């Protein structure tokens, strides 16, 4: 009998009225305890199976916020478009298509890309960010044909009065199911509402650092400085690092402040969120100007960066992935930072005190020092 502490892998075979597929989360982890789909995906599969149009290869569905491809799979033979803010989710979709040996005419787009007027239907998982949901509903109601059917699903608790009001504002004939397996399914038709994308960009001042920060919807710390970032900004490394990465950059504030302190540094801001990187690019131009030494990149941590190529990594790592709380993203960031740092290079990061990062960092880096701390956060200096 297996020890109760032995990690067990979650099931990878999704079987539903719409079909059966092998699905894995991305990046792959051994003994991953989390499935690549949930009950809301399974309820949407029931609705998909009821759509005769899915049989036709000319059918053009739009799938939003599909993390690993669970909603994509039934439409893989169609002219399907997926819209995701997450680069990792996009890579996961491609990996699961390959895993199931599916040759799809998939079109992957970011939330800022225009939508085809030929979309036949919309299939949506509610995102964690309500501001992102509002933007998505406004965008599809402004760019798609009125009357286009939309089907959405999520845990019942996410269908709050505010979320229901959003659907009523941008849709008609809204019908929300009873609770099934702790989830609900919403069916409606898109109502035309003129779309003004500039309304969904917020701006605020970080006076103590002389910065103007713009944010697209759904970007972390959209209206004020994150308290973790605040303590890290008070304990940045000395100026002079030649090549710097702001990893998991969000609005880019760590790299922006370091750039002002060290104007000769070449800095690259990296995030897996398309909206975060777009926000960061705007903030670089607003505060630093357009310069070749400043670059932005969408990536799965630092997978596209050469080994031993960087002197300093600044990082305020996340501990969640959409609705799931997880440490694996931060740990991947640590491993990637170790690889890309030159000998003697440093990763300077801030972490919640309750997160068990010290020992994993000690296993990776030659030297790990606590630079600062308060009741909630710790700042570490990790030397390669």
C-alpha cells in the first residue's frame, strides 16, 4: 500500500459526450496532482455535443480562457480560434493537440487581437479577473455579429450578481442553469454594444519613484503598488548590472525603477501574460523612452533565454495560476534564473513569509541571504 504522503498523479484521460482525449497541464510535471480540466469543462462538453454545427469543418468557434485545451479538443477539426492572455496556456494547447495526434487549423490570438466577423459561436470559461471578463464581453459584443450564441461555465460561486449583470449588459436571452457539480452553465446571445478599447486601460502615478503606470485589464497590481514589490523596491541591488531581467514583470515596475537607478543597464521585461507585457511596453515608453537596450518578451519563465547570459534577475513570483494556488511556477522561475545567470550573478526576489522557498533556493544557489523582511514578506539575494 502506498504511503499516504506519496504524491499521486491526477487522471489524464478526459471522457465526455463530446469525445475522449489525453490532457495534461503544461509545463509537464511528474506526479502532477492537478487535472488539466474541471467540472465546468465537462459541462461545456455536454453543451458542445448538442451542437450539430460542430460536425462541420467549416464551423468557426471562438474559445476563451481555455487553460490547457479541454475546450479546444472537440473543435480541433474546425476553424477554431482560441483567445488567451496566457502564453503558457497557448503552449499547453499545442502540446495537447500533439499528444492526441490532432492536426488542427487552430488560430491562437491574444486579448488585444481583432476578432473575425465570421465567428459562429463563443465558448467561455470565466477568468479569475472580473475586469478581464468585462473587457472580453465588451470586445465580443462590439466585434462579433449580434445574435452570436455564447456559452459560459464556471464554479457556481463565480456567477456573482456583478458577473450576471455583466452578461445582461452585453448579451440577451441570458439563461443560467441550476447548480450541477458545483458549477453553472450560462447560455445567451451577443447584443451589439460599441467597443472602445481605450476605456479599459487604467493609469496611475507612483510619485515616490517618478513613474506613470498604465495597465491593461487583468494585470496584477492594476491600480496600486503591490506591497511585496514595495519592499523589494526599497532593497534593489546596486546599480551597474550589465544585463538584467525583470522576471514575471507584470506592469514592469521593478525593472523601471532599476533602469532609472542604472541607466546603462540593458533590461528585458518577461511575463507569460500578453496583457502584462503590453502594459509593460507602454510603461517603458512613457517613463524611459524607446531605446534598444530595453526589450519586452512573452515567455514561459525564461525558456527562450540562453544559459549564462544575464547578470541580474529581479523577481516578485506568483503563487497562483488562475484559480489554483501553486508554488510550481515560482520554483520554475528559480530554476530558470539559476540557468541564465552568469557565475557570480544574482537573483533578487521577494516572497511571502509563509511560502517555503528558502530551502529550494539553497539547493540551487551558491549563497542565499535574507536582505530584508517584515511581517508578511522576505527579500532574498541569491548568488550563482
